[in-house]
């Protein structure tokens, strides 16, 4: 099937630079394209973002973001308060193809710590890099779909850094971004921080899925503890999250035993004190206690004649409380 434009529409036309379809049709968002068409149609009426927002029924902030794409690529220029034009990057002639900027293809079988300082990629260079690498181009489209937005210059900079500087596979990058989205941090800048942290922990492409499962389990454990402790009006602190991870991951305690330690903590201190609760659980772990029954037995004072309790029973509980009060 072949499509043609209704000939009656040619009675009134306006020009669209070939640059738009030759270089930007793949990269710009639908909103950005609509904004440009309105500006080309009537620049006097639609030179103000508010006028475009009213016409499209979109927030002014979204229109400004869309117009920033054309400013960054040199298609548009803006004027300051004094009416003077603010220079922008000169657009590349449509006949001149974007220069191929090869991205080194480092080995991706393992992840190693990158150098201390990474390069940054201005938008023109970033677009050229994306255009020259089909894998990266497909990855960009996938991530924009996942995050529900057109990437800004900063987003592209972070993406290319993850791909070429950190030498991460598309699978690794998508996994990191998926994790960030799941915790409400849908930002490429945050994704880069997370990826750098995971790399520092030695998590490679083969282990990234297992690490994601571990993080998901930790979030689940934190939610169970928050519910058991009645914490609904605040977030957990980093230290509290570390405690919870230790209780489940290192000590391998189940929730009922942790709840029992919580009850003891509130009874002895009159409040939820994570530090004291952690000392109880640490002492149980060191003494091989794994059940509530064993914990109750440990709490009983020694009754053996002529035997002085040492590190067990009520004496141990007293030491825990004294140490907690000192801390």
C-alpha cells in the first residue's frame, strides 16, 4: 500500500527544514515534533512555550523540556530578557552525514573497576555515537520506552558512559535501570551510581540477576520487619537496613525469632531500639540459638549449685543492656 498527501492540502503550506527528517526524526519525541511544527507554522504566535502548551493541552514544563531538545541540537535559538539572541550550536547541514564516532568494543565477559575519571559526551557527540552503533541505538529505544520519556543530554551521557566507559552489556544496563524504576528512582544519573556501586562489589553480568533477586528479597524482608515493628510513619535508616540484612542474610533468622527479640527490646528499654535489638540477635547467633524456645531457655538464670552464670541467661541480658546504655 502506498500513501499520498491529499492534494487539496497543498493550497496552504509552510517549509520544514530537511534537517528535521534527515537527522532528528528518530531522536525527537512526539511532543517535541509538534512544538517545532507549530513554531514553523506561526513563529509569532507560538514563540512562547505557554502558547504551545495551550494549543497542545500540555503542561508548560513539558513543552519547555521538549523545546530544550531543539535548543541543544541547534535547530532553535532563544532570546534573553534584553531581546538579544542567545547563541546555540549551529545545525549540521542536511547533506553532511553525522561523523561516525566509533565506540570501542571492550570485552564484556567480566566487569572491572573503571578509571577514576570518566569522559562526558555532549549531545551532538552522543547522538553520533548512538547513530554509529546499532546495539546502543536499540538499547536507547528500549530504555526510553521503559522510563516513559525522551532522554535528555544528561541521560544520553550516562547511557554512553555505562555502555562504553564502564563496559557494561545491554543486559546489565537494563537490569540496573529496571531496579531503579522498581524503587522509584527512574533516573539515568541514579542508574549510573547504582551500576558503579555494583561494579565495586564485583557483580558481573553473570551475577547481576542473582544480585537483583537478593535486593528484591531484602526489600521484602524490610517490609515484613516494618509491619512487625509497626513502622509506618518513616523510612528505615541505612543502619537499620544493614541490621535487617544481617539478621536475615548472615544470621539466617526467621521473622518470629526477630519479633521475639523485638518484644524483649521494648520490654527492657520501653521503646523500639534497633541497636539493642541487634545486640540481642547477635548474642543469640554467637551462642547458636535459632528458635524462640532456645531463646527463652537462654534467658533463664543458671540454677546449678555453686555455678556462677557467665555470658548466658540473665547475666548475658544484663550485659547487653549495660553495653547498649553505654553506646
